[in-house]
C-alpha cells in the first residue's frame, strides 16, 4: 500500500461574511470539505493508512471514509429519504474508519468528493425549515447542515494532528 501521492489540493473558498443563513452554512461546509481533501493531499497510501498517534487507531484515510459515510447518511438517506446503499456494515454501524485491502487514498478521496456532490444535489431544492424525509425522522435541513459543519470541522482537527505527526505539515 505504498502508492504515490495521487491526491492533490483543491481550491478552498472562504465563506462569505455577509450572506443568508442557508448560503453561509453551505459555504462553511464546502470550505471544510475542501479542507479535508487538502489535509490528505500529498500523502501516499502508506502514510494515509497509518495510525501515528497510539493508542488511537485513527488514520487520515479512515477519517475521509467515515466522512463519506456521514455525508450519505445525513443528506441522502436521512434528510432526502433516497434509497441508496447504507454506508456502513452491520459490524461497524456508524464508523467506516477501517481501511480495506485494495483501498487507496485516491479512491477514498474521489468517493468523498462524489458523495459531497450527491449531498449538494440532495438538498439543492430544500429550505432550511424542510423536514427530513427518512422514516421516523423530524430534524430540519438547518440541523443537518449544522451537524455536518460540526462533524466535518471536528475531523479536520483530527486530520491536523495526524498530518503533523506523519510528516510535520501544519496549517490550514
């Protein structure tokens, strides 16, 4: 799993400081999504699959896989009520941090970017007050966006620490 550095940084656009609530939330989430990609850009597969901070088993690639699942779970499955495959296994109901044989960082990041685009489409025509359409759910799009901003930001912090430990790279 010693692959090359196949993931390159993507542009990050700072969220506007004076926009509607919906535009602000989406822009902040998009900024954080780009941060996730940029935090793993330049790592090779071996680095991305390493857990450099024992006893934690968190890896950069595992965090990106997890965020791919949370995007699908919160936006496509729970909010939009779409019939798409469940992102996790029965053995790991809300994780998906495990790197499987054959997983590459480039494939994991591509899946993340695809899922983020699917999320954008799933909420494109919804208002912040619209309710989740998944079975027995009642949260609003506002809540889903706030949750995903928090979730993605938290994992960006993890990625900061992991990346610094792996190769000394720091910064936004």
